[in-house]
């Protein structure tokens, strides 16, 4: 890891622990094992360093992406949800800190929000294509549906540590449970949906049966 990467990693770690005010250049430099002069030589200012550190963390690639052309919506949405949920869990500390800094450091919050905004647009476009190709019903709004699925995953990823009693199922199970309900809501047939890691059919946790849904006539 070169000096620049060490500083970015240190800046993010200190930000998660202490917020924007506590993330002083001295503390960041110490965490990275360099002096403050080196920090300023590479980034010029604390603001520039924090902006890049947060942008890099927020833009880290998610394991699964939605295809340009839908083929198997259940399988595709399940894989996408597992990847997105894992990404949120890995970055939960940074996201919580940025949200708490909205008043004092709005630039940090906006930086963290930039990637989710892009993901929302991608999901919305994918859901609209499902409707266009007759793979889902048409009596729902892709924008609202995208917000609903992303919001559910986000709520679990951010709140699970604080309210474990609210989530009696495991992290591994969570995305499939939410996707199953989401598929029902948008009228998607899912006879061949599989868990991307386990290779098992997408099951209704309450009924123990493979989810199947008929589209609107």
C-alpha cells in the first residue's frame, strides 16, 4: 500500500471513529504512519483528503450488477440485493457517521449519498424494463418500487446492530426474504429463482415452498 492509499484508509477509519471534527490532520497522519507535511503534500487540505476518501469508499464496486437486458428477474434481483446488502454492511459505520454529520459536514453526507443515488437510477431503469418486456405487472411505479427495495435493505443494514430483536433472521437470509415480498408486489413469476451462493430455490420462509407468481392477465 503506497502513502496515498494509507492516508485514504486512515482518513476513513478516523472519520468513522471521530466524525469530521475529530478527524484532524494530525490524527489521520498518525494513523497512516506519516507526518502532516506528507499529508498536505499529497492532498493539499483535510477537506480534499476526506472528500476523496469518502468518494472512494462510497464508489467501491458492488459484487453484483443488474443486467442491461432482464432475463430472470427473480434471480437477478436476488443476486443484486445480496451484493448491495453486503456492501451496505461493510460500510455501515461510515454511512452512519456521515448521516450524523449532515448538519456539520453536509459535503461528506452528499458525497456518501452520490453512489446510492446512481444505484437508485439503475434499479429504477431495470424495473421499468421489466414492465416494458412483460416480465412484471404494470400497476406500480418503478421510482417508488426502487425506493422501497433499496430502503428496506438500507434499514436492515444500518439498524441490525442497534435493534437485533427486529431482525430474528440472519444476514444471509435477509435479502431473500425482502426480495420474495418485493417480487410479489411487482407481479413477477419466479419459478427458477436461486440463491446465488447456495444454489437453492428462492423459498417462502413461512410456507417453505418455491415462490411462483402469475402476472396480471
